C-alpha cells in the first residue's frame, strides 16, 4: 500500500499554532483522526480546544517532508516563538529544545540523577576512559565538523540579549586562574611543539601576497590604490593601524572593492 508523507499546520484561536510532519497509508485529506504527537496539543484537545488542520504540502518521501518541516521550524523559530506550541525545533539530525524551559524541580532531579556513581562516566578518567588513546580519522573529523555547521549547531541563528551579554561580562571580569590551574596549564604547554609540516603550512600561508601587510589598499578619499598597507600609511602620514581601523576609507584588495564617488 502506498504511503503518503506530508507537512501540516494546526491552528486554534486566538494564537496557538503547531507545525508538524506525518506519514500515513491514507491520503492526507482523509487523515482527519490524527492531529499531532504533541502532549500539549493532546491535553488542549482533551480540555475542549478545537484545532483546524491545514495540509501544507504532500511529499514523495519522508526525508523531503522532514526537510520542509525543518525549514518551517527554522524560519518561524517555533521553539521560542510564543505563537507556537512546538517546544522543540526540528533539525535534520534531531531536535533543538532551546525553547523548552524545565522547572526548578525537574532540573534538580536531573542533576541528582547524574551525580557521583550514578553518572555513567564516574571514575572513568585517564586510561580508564573508553576513548583513551584513540584518534579520530580524517573522515570522522570531517563528519563531526559538518554536523556542527549551519542549523545543526546549537547556537545557529541565536543572538545573545544585551542583558545576557552584560551578565557574561560581569561573570568574567576579574576572573583569574588559581596558581594550581596555571601550573597545570604551564605543564601541558611546555615542550609542546608544532610539527615541521604544520610550521611549513603556517609559513606558506603568510608569504608574499598572502601576508596581511602585503595586500593592496584602496583609498576611497583620494581614489588611489597603494601596493601595501605600509605604503598607504606613509602616503597619508599615519600609522598602519590607522589604515586598519578606518575600513570606511581604506579597503583591502582581498575584499570586493567598491569605489565610492569622489
């Protein structure tokens, strides 16, 4: 029997919405008994709330239907949007639950359940650690990197509020490492040398035209292009840092130069 895959939008007055994905063996327009897997939606229905179900689009595969749900969740930021009942934003690799707030009681229970010998990693340090001495292959590192990029990154699309930035700043001000921690850091870094191959790559990346001081600079004010930042600084009688900190006037050749009208 053919299987149908579709995305849908539930709405209820005044401003309660839910976006989901569904796969079933009946045609979407006939799938009237199913509304959502959300416990919140089920509870509201049990309390007498009425929802209107609108089919957004029917897809040939489950993967494409989920991709559409991911897109809708990201664009509308349903996890944090007060107009939506979705408490987690669908991603291609799972759910982003940043919009879900746990009660103090629940957080305390979760904390207690992972303390001491209840923690699955309790006592597993050094050579007892399950991945001690192992190194990821280049392929595995590439997969891990890809999994953390774009919408898969937990910080994707997030902006810290002014209040949060102030709190972080206040927390970090005056924060210094203890003598014991500094000693440990020093011991770790001592004798740690880059390989000859790494040093060669770093050197090559900064030679000739690749060196930041060797890049041509365009002066918007005079319409003149200088071969290097140093040459530009000498021409205007300023320091090289002056050139660097006035991007509205001086534009590096590595960027797209858009000459302003004189």
